[in-house]
């Protein structure tokens, strides 16, 4: 697959300690994506490189503890339904830091999301009220970028929502599947989300095709 460098961006979603082994919201083997993401970064295939980070205040609306509820319960909030998670990616903590080996120095832009106490954000483009923009779409459009390659954590949450919003915003979205890992809870969720991506027009490729 030919990458048109000037028109392409590589988006690395939430490769943070809390989503890696031993982290607060561990994605199984999440850290395995790091070496191959670094190899791609080293090859300098993309015009722009963007890292995203989940970055929450204490007592965030997405934390089960905030509501004295159980993890993975779903509650109604003024911004819609909210799945509840363990406390994770609290701003300025070690858990919110990027994986120590991730090639963050290759990044042009870092987007922090989910910073509002009452509003969560899975997508790199729109927060979970589905209206509040992070500004990423405008940044990419101003630069004439049309093709977005996605990697990172988790395939079935933040990568999924980011790629869906990318096609919804008129970009070509390509998920580099082997550079992602999934929560896959409940079992089968990952396959379901993969199918939704394909139906929406997202391409799914492997890094060896690049
Ligand atoms: C994520 C759940 C809660 C993710 C972030 O990065 O996939 N998942 N916050
Ligand atoms: Zn989060």
C-alpha cells in the first residue's frame, strides 16, 4: 500500500502506562505495539505524527469510584450514557504517562482528551457528547491531510471511535490492526467493532503492507 506522505498522518492513540500490562485499565499485552509503532515512526512515512492521551481529572465522570458504582456498569449522565471504568490516566500521574519506550519525540502534536470532569472522550476528534471538538479535524484539514493511519489502544474503544469519527469527518481512515490491542470485553466485542469499522468504510491493514 502506497502512502502519500504529504497527505498522510499517523495517529497513535493512548499508548499510556495505564493501558499496558499492570496498568489501571490494562489492555492485554498493550505494550506489545510499542516496538512496531517505533519502527514505523523511524521510517518517516507520514507527513504528520499525532499522539493522543487520555487525561482525566480526579473524580472524573468515567470513574466507577466517582459514582460509588462497579466497573463496566453503564449510567445515564447529562452528556449521555457513560460506561464506568477503574480510575485511570489521571492527569500528571505515572499511569497517564506515555509508555517509556514510545517514540513520542517523533510527534508533531499531542492531543489530550477527556480533560473535563463531566465529559469523557474516546475519540480523538469529538468528545462523548459527540459535539465538543478537540480541534484535530481542523488541524488536519488546514494542512491538506486526507489519509489517517491509526494505531494504539484500545482497538474496540478509542481507536474505534477515532476511526469512525475520521470517516464521518471526510477523511480516509486506515487502522493498522497489528499495531493495536483490544479490551474485547465482553468476548466477541472486538470482532463486532471490526465489522462496524469495515461497514463504515474504514480500511483495516497490517503493518507489513506499509
Ligand atoms: C479508553 C476506556 C476509557 C481507551 C479510554 O483509550 O480505549 N478506554 N478511557
Ligand atoms: Zn478514559
